[in-house]
């Protein structure tokens, strides 16, 4: 069978010896590895073909536990310096680009940043504040609705807030019930009515208590300065709040609602106890 040139023959043609036969190749060697060859190849193409063959042999011998001695090139001295030849091992190709991690790929990096940004953006979506609210919003009880629309001739009842009473709401020395603006569910004041509350101005309003007793209570809006220089606003029932709370046995963690309605165009309120603690 016809021999294929060895690595030494490809590097520099010379007279063939017995030692060369040990490192020579045959067509069957390449066919056994599934590698195509062409006798018209030039020196570079033969180097690549032999490199592929040696690479596959080395991998197979490594799996079976035998060692393979790599072939080396020994070119004859030449007056013209030659560039060093780097041997490349590959299971399916002669020359291959250096493998890169995904982090080296600008497209992958940009896609990862985009995914991270989308993930972060998704994780940072604002959530509904249920710290004070029960998740189930309860309707206005029928007995309150009958009193408002019937005896009091009121109209437009809307839910202002549903919250659990905090410790600060039931402290005797505080004597106030707060309605944080950010927790208000329905706008219930006109622009003119909001302006009338500027500067902590108080307004006496009608309120229906949980016992259905009708009384008066002071109503205002507070601005609270924060350490970061920003402000938060709350509507506040005060002055008569402590007496109202005691009369109706309201306690910390009771779930309550504040409803607003109008009597002859004037804002009025109803305090409903949804559940106790």
C-alpha cells in the first residue's frame, strides 16, 4: 500500500531510511480516522493533515491508557530563518481559533447585562403596600349606607383607606388617627378643600362612629419632614379622637375603614370597624 509522507519528509525532503518507515503513514491510517487526504497537497496542507491524525491518535491512546510520543519536526539548517511552527491539536480541524469563555464575547456580555438589567428591573417593580391593609377590600356595611343615604341625606360614599390601627393611633398622649396620603385609595377632597387645610388648619367635620353614633371631630393635614429633606403628608383626625376610640373600644391591630361622603356638599366621614384584633 502506498505510504503517505511523514512529518520529516514534509518539513524537508531527504533520502528515505529505515527510521523514516517507523514514522510514515498509509492511506489506511487516515481512513481509519475518517480523515480525507489529497496527494496533490502542498507542505502546509500535509502538516495540517498529519497534525489532525496525530491529534486523534493521541486522544484515543489517552482514553485507553497508552502514551503517545508526539512527532517533532527537524528541519535542515537553512540560510533563511523560518518562522516557528506551532503544533495545533484538534479532534476535527487543523487550525482553530483559541477557545473563549462567554465573558470574552461582547455580544454575550451585552446580552447578559441586558438580562441582568431586565431581571433587576423586574425585581425592583414597586409592590402594593399591604403593611397596613388587609388584602380583601370590604364594602360599606348596609347599616352605614342606610344611615348615610337615608337619614343624613348624604351622597357619594367612597373608601378613603382601609388599615390596621397602629400603636401610634391608639396612644393616649398622641390623640390622633393618621391617614397617610400614599395609602389613600380614592381622592375625596376638592382642590379648594385641600388648600383650606394648608398650614395645619383644622376643620370640624361630621363622623359616623362604629357604633353608628354621629359626632364631630377635627380634621387636618400634616406635613412631616424627613431626615433626607423630603416630606410626607398625612390627613389626621385629632382632638376628639381619643374619646371616640375609647367609646368604641378600638384597639391596636383592629382593621378599620374610613369612608368619605358629602352632606349638602360638605365632606363627612364614617369610621367602620371591619374586624377586631
